C-alpha cells in the first residue's frame, strides 16, 4: 500500500474525475437507467450529522427522527404504487428482486404449494429477473414478445399451470412500451395460482399516473436511484424497496418501522411470517433520505408532472430521429424507446456500436446498446424529464450527423471515438488474462 | 424547479410529436388512471424541505451521545479530503461504467479498490464491491457451493448475528443447510467440536475479530475446512483490523469477505456501507458482480474496462454467478480515497491507536468492582464486558445520562445477559472513558442498592 501526501491524492482523484462522463457534465440518455438530474438538496440533507452520526444500534428513543422519516417514506411509496406495505431494506433493484422471490417462495411453502417452481419472464426482461429467480431454485421460462413489442399473451397463457410460481414483468417494458394487456395477464396468472411481480426499473414513466397495485401486481421493487433521483455513484449505492399487497405483506423482511399508539416510532422485529432480514441493519438509510427529500419537494403533482415530462422528452427525441434510424414499434413510447441500426448496418456496415462511440466524441453518453435482444442493432434511449429541449435537439442533430457520416465515410466510423480520454479498448486481451486471475489489480512492475 | 421546459416549449414539442396533450401522451391506456389524491403531503419549497429534514435529523439525539457502540458499524474519523474528492459530481452522477471510453475515472477507481482489497486480505482477486458484509457472506457461501456442489455450510456462532440471520433468510430459499459451530468459554469458535459437522460441508465460515471482538484462530478454521475438502471463508466486519492482523490468506482462507464501512463511511443509521469479497485466483470465474481489468486502447494507452462479464446476469441471465447488478461503487470509491489519504503508515497508526484505546477502556472498566472481561482472548477494538447487573439495565441507565454504553449481547444471545459489547476507536477520548467509568460505577451501585 502506498504512502501519499494529500496533494498527490488530490491531483490523482481530480484527474480521474476528469476522465468520466456524468449527468452533471454530459447528457446521459442511458436506457432503463433513468439518469435524471440529482438535486443537490438531496446531498445536503443526507449530510446532516443527525443522520450520518446515528449508529444503527442507537436505541429507538434516540432515533425518532430517522424512524419517522422511514415511516413516512414507507407510507408515501405504498400510496404512490398501490401497495399495502413496503420494506425499505433492499440495497438495490436486484436485491429487491431476490427479496421478493424469497417472499414468494415462503408464501407458497406456507400455503402448501411448495412444488410451484416456474418463473415466467418475458424475453425483454432485465437479466437480473431470471438471475434472481434462479437463486431461489425457480426454473425460468422465457415468454416471447409480439411484433407490437408486447408480451405475447397467448404464449404466456399456454405456460400457465399448477407449476407456475411467479410472473415477473416490467411495465412499461424495456422497449419503452406499455403492456396494454396487463390486466388480462395478471388475471390469468392469478387464476393459475401464480403471483405477479413488478420490476420497477421503468417506474419513472408511471409515477402518479397509474399504480402497479391497481394493475394487479402482488409484489414489486423500485429503484430509488432511478425514479427518485438518488445519484447512481458510478454503480451504486442504490436502494431497492420492495412493496407487497395485503396477501404478501406479512412475508416482508424484518425489522419494519411501526408507529406506536403514543405516536412514537419503533423497529418491529415481531413479524412471525417474515422471511427475515436481507441485509445487516435497516436500509441504505442515507439513500432513503435523498429519495425522501425528492418526494417532499415534489408532492404528488410534481411527481406526476415529472413522469409526464419524461414521456414527452422520449417521444420528442423519437420523433426527431425516426427518419434516420428504424423505430420498430409504431405506438408512442413511454419514458424511453428503442431504435435499430440494422438497416444502416446493411447499407453501410456501420453498427449501433459505432454510433454509440460517435456520440461519446460529441460529449454525449451512449444509449444502452444491443439490448433487449429482440431488436437487432438496438439502441435504447431514455432522455429523462430534466433535460432541456436544446440538449434533446443537439442529441438528435448529432445522430443525424453520424448517420450521414456512416453513409459518406463508413470506414471512419470504426475509428470513433477519437477525443475521449482513451479510445476503443482491447477487451479480448483483458478477458483472457482475467480468466487466469491476472490484470485485475495493480502489481509492482 | 428541476425540469426546464416552458409551457410554450411543451406545446411546440407536442406539435412535433403529433400528440394532442401531455396527458393524452402519457396516460396509460387502461382506464386505471389515478383520479383521486393519494394523500401525500403537498409539495414543500426547497427551503422548507431543508428545514423539515433538519428538524428530523435534530430529533436523533442518539447521534449526539457519547458512543461506545460498534458491533458491525464503527465510528471512525473521516479525513475531509475523502468526501471532498470522492463526492465530485463526475463520480457521484455517473452510471455503472459500461462505456469504457467515457468512464475511465470510475473504472480506474474500482481497479484501485480491487487492489486495496487484495493487499489487505492477501488475496489474488477481488470484485467491484457488494452491498454489505452480510450479503458478502451470502455471496461467499454461494461461491463455495458453486465450487464443490455441496449444500451444507458450517458457520461459527460468533459470526455477526445479523450476517447469520441474512444467511438464514437466503438459505431457506436456496435449500442450503446451515450448521452452527458454538463458541466456547474463551469467546471463540469451538473448532474441535466442529469436526463432525465439517464432513461433507461446502465451507467453514469464521469471523475474526469475531462478534465478541475476540481474535479467532483462522488458521485452525482453515485447517478444519481443508481437512474436509471444504473451502475456508474468513469474515471481517471491522476492516481496520486487517491493517494489524495476519491476512486471511496467510491464515489459509480461500475466500475473504466482509464490511469496509470503517474506511471513511459514516455509521449513517446502517447504510449505505460497502461489502467486499476476495479470493485466490482459481475462483476468479465464480466471483459475483463487476470486475475491472487493465488493458490498452487502440493507441496503446493504459486503459480499464469491465471484464469477465460472461459471469454476470446481463449476459448469463439465469446461469449467472449472482444476480447483483448495481453495487456500492461510490462507497468503494470513498474507501479507496480514504486508504489513499491515510496511506499504509497512517492506517497502521490508526489501527494501533484503536488497539491502545480499547485496552485503556478495558483497563478502566475492569477496575470497577464486579466488572471483568467476559472472555480472556485477545481483542482488537472491541471486547465483551461482563457486568454485575443485567447489561440491558445498565445500557438504559447510561442512555439517560447521554451515553451509548455498548450493545447488550442478550439482544442476539439470550444466554449472555450480563454482557456488554463495547468498542473504542481513535475517536474515543480519555474524557469519554472517564465518564463511562464513573457512570457505570454509579449506576451499578444504584442498581445493587435497589436490590
């Protein structure tokens, strides 16, 4: 380990920071990630010593402010998403998913249906969905999408039987389209005895507009680092609260925060049917503080307005670029949309990857690439509500310019980016080395 | 406030899209639109929200008390340089570094974190971070299970009780059998009695320093594991101890994991913290989550990139080594800047101060009539104090006097009724120790007199 003077630390990490794109420095339309602006109020309040210096084993009597905040947060999320109760414990979205899978498994075990072991997942789902289901031993069955970019309801229904445990859905889905058959789907899954799980990664499209509880979902997770403006920190920490309806709430992780008859707040460990804790201590508390600040400055109206504006911005960009890239689905999108560079690739050999790298040269973070797999040469674009029209126009103009460059001088596109801190990197070499455990840490020469 | 469009702009954008109104464009086609108020309080202006949160923070008087609480969350000094650099917008508001060309800062920081974890644990490879120490334990157990296909896990009862509770939660869902190894009169794991249990086990899990603060014989834990062809998993909940103890690898561990909150992260009512996991290189393909590797770009410059993504959920889906996606990158960065700032010499000095303060505290408290150390085993910065009256009763009495005296162990070990887990760090002052000493003596006399 090195010994450094503080100025060396200062120069090093400041220099590293200059080698990063971020929301505060660049437009970051990374689909399914909701890279909205993170208000600095959140940072200020999460730094109050009354929050940062509070030990998790401080007695409840000395943590009334924190418990009150957690209680209000839980009530707000339950109201906004139509659930009976939330647990604020899970650390991130995938952690919320495994929490919900553990709850489902316990529910089936306690109701004498422990043999149910199939989890239905649309082919457009996030990879975390099947990975979380597999962790509790569920067999994953993939459901195809239709030409309209929605889950194929007939295919889904054909897979329903006494082995069905859970159906995991994202709505709007990762193509940015609302699953308009969702009521039909939730009814069919329930009729077969299964549970419906809502992946909240795309909740930024629906806050205050429609509630997963009203669509018939039994369980859900949210990503507070997406929808509720907790900064993503270069890959976390997130926060992934899990909501449950009346049937499943008793299985939520413990402890939970309760309000006593005298108005005081407490951690309650007496939950006989709880799956147990899913992490040490009670939550990513300082992340919850940030999300809570976001909720109270917006209120219900403000949150709804943000979702509407997120949909507006996505459709605006979609309208602006659909004449140069293929937009495979006709309907208006929700908070994000996908487009395809397949035609461009056939005509010029230039791929979605090359367009993405070209955007980096223009100071714009690339959209999510090559996913979902159902759309070839896919770019998934999510502008979020906090971006100006000027930024969106600039993005659209850059896409037009890159497509033009692809036709005029396709060979030049493979060279992009030219002006980023590093250019394209050798991923194959590092993979081969890493397989042997080499190149994953600094070594003295 | 945080959204920029004027009404005119919105109208113009709707025209461009060809949509009649914002409502028509954004309302889901279900007939389930929310029509009534959901009952959330009205929006607050920023200044009022700030004041409201300040008032809530002010109600946490537990944050202002003199504290001897540790038990998996440690109060340490955070050099101001740490948040100053780690919380820069360019780090704070970036996403997971999928686009290497635009994320070299985050990627190199993760690479440096992986390096620090390897240096501190003695291991070959480490990942970008896990949620916390408890979930790191779960991931370590899953790695062992994937290595040898066995589903029995042998875990010391002196591993942090919350970590064990989390493992139990997952074990039920995953069909794992967890067998407890009891602790003995010295406050360490009874490894000799564990020989029978370890047969056919996937791994043996020991924590050091353990939950009672006692330094375990990790070498013996590793031997028990290896004698049974199982993996040795070493848990560290107080990462600062790694600066002065033998590394897990030197003690024969195959997987080292734990919690690195001590490296510059506030106790923050329980999170976010940062879990770490490291192993010998033969297990690299079974590591969970993100890994950053060093390579070069087309111009031959040093560069960093996410690697071995074929293990991960976004590629492998249900066959991934773990479902983890978002981890604790910013917390790992804070820990990395902390380690860079204090340096090797500084870290050892801080650890040594912790050792000394904890001994001063132990000497002071065991000088009170009726008080003793419950276990004679050497400790790092916390230890188990045996109290002449129930520890819970003493802790409550001390709270009223503005002090958090430690954690009554009966909360997790019903048999340990007269046992207080008590911690001293570099932030513990001689005055704090004097005050605790006199308060404990007085409250004990009062309690005894009342009986």
